[in-house]
C-alpha cells in the first residue's frame, strides 16, 4: 500500500523584514527546510541552507530575541499539548551539516515539550511560532458566516425571541485583523451577541501584548484559559486587561480533566459555559489555550451545545461535525480534539434537557 504523503508545514512570518514564510518539509531536519520572501526580492522558495545566515539574522533582528528564545510548534500530542523545536538548535544543526558537507544529513532536532517551553516562558521573553499544515493556510472567512437577526432565550415554560442582533462579521471595524498572524484571534459569529459582545477563540499570545488596532479587546469581560490551572499576575495585557476594570479569568487545564471523572468534568464545564453566557451580556469573552486550535476549540464547541440544549437556541448548530465546520471556516487550523469531552458533555446536556422537560 502506498504511503500517504504528510502535508507540508508552513510558518508564516509577517513581522519579518526579509522572509515571509518558512516551510518545514521534515520538521526535524533543517536541511529540508525552505524559505520565501516577497517575489520582488527574488527569494521565493529557496533552500534554507543557502540563506541560513541571512534568515537567522532576520529572525533575531525582526523579533528582538536571540535564537534560543524562539520556538516553533511542529505537532500536537493526542491530548492537544504542543511539541516544539528551537531555532538555535536548527541553526547549529545546519552549521554542522555545512562543515561536514552539504550532502550530509543534519542531526534530527530535539523535541521540546509544552511544559518545558511554558516553564521557560515564565522566566524569559520566549517567542512561540506555530507551523500550520499547508491545507490550513489562513483564508478570508466566507460572507455567509455573518450573523444577524433574532435569537431565542429561555422564558419560564416558553421560549422568547431575543432582541434583534446587529450584523456581526468575523472581520469588521471592531476586529480589523490589521496584522493577522500577530493578532491570532477569530470571532465565533454564531455565538456572539453584538458588536462589542463577541465570543473570541484565540491563542494566548494575542492576550499578552498590546493590540490597540483591535478595538474589540477594549470590551473584554472574561478570559477562559484552557491550558493552565493558574497563571502569573499581569500575564494579560491586551485592551481592558490593563484597565482599572480588567476582565474576570477562569483557569482550567483541559488536558488534565481526565483525572476528574466524567461527572466532575461536566459540572465544571457547565459552570464555564454559564460564565461565558453571563459575561457575553456585558461584553466580549476570549477563550484560549496555547494556540487556540484544540483545547480552547473544544470548550467553544461545548458552548454551542450548551446554548442549544440549555437555552434552547435552535438556530445554533448542535452536531459536532457542523460545529467544527463553522469553527474551521473562521479558524482553519482548528481540528477536533478531546472528543471524549465533547461527546460526554453532549450526553449530559441531552439528559439534563430531558429531565427539565419531564419536570415541566
């Protein structure tokens, strides 16, 4: 049987001065990597070994960090935790290969765990970059994802129409995404309530730097951290995080939920979803993990189900396949993970809904 070729991994570099993209044909073998820049510069799709000195200088100069502080996520474990490589290790592997002859294979790069990188980042200003499968390249969200009109809210023993919502789009004056990769967040329009009441799925970095060009963050009322049980003070800096009324924060390391048991998982999930809904009444909510594509995406998917089964929002999708289709439409790198949490939560919500109807 013929083997299936793995998709190329690409790292977008929009903040670099010379190079715009790094392609990892084999993530652990820098000799296989290529770089590209603006076509006018004549540097499209060049072997990294040809441009190594210039490329690494560009990375240091553009990001203001030494190579030992720049890590690239190349894969995720089954539980969604990232695996990284370090650019300094890549530089050294290339230098050794050049000394031995270009045709010589470089040593495989060591893989660094998410835990190690996070521990280092607590002490130093580490930069995290994320390689994406070529098929998951960023794209403009389709127009049919704009949401407006009326929703439904619970009203005693009957369902009431909510006030008509303004038209909400993933990209507009509140969320211009002026630097798409540096502002790595996505608006989940199906679950947003208004122009300043948006559900946001994002990576962690976007919340830890100033983004004055993105007005939506001035309206943050809640941050849901899905990869840590606690965080250092002053971690979040974007928008209202630095104001006199910073957003509330929930910490839940979703990859550790397996130790809770299903009943406790669902109870904690219920509390999170209730908090998301309540804070959306007053402003925006950001749900993040490290990259915002697995753990945080699972919690946002659970919010779809919570709104459908608990609040009776029948206009919101309730099938996992459709929910993830909607998420991928605005955030292409999202992929289903923690499916046991989602399926267990759906069963819990269905049972809860049946009991509520039975007691009515």
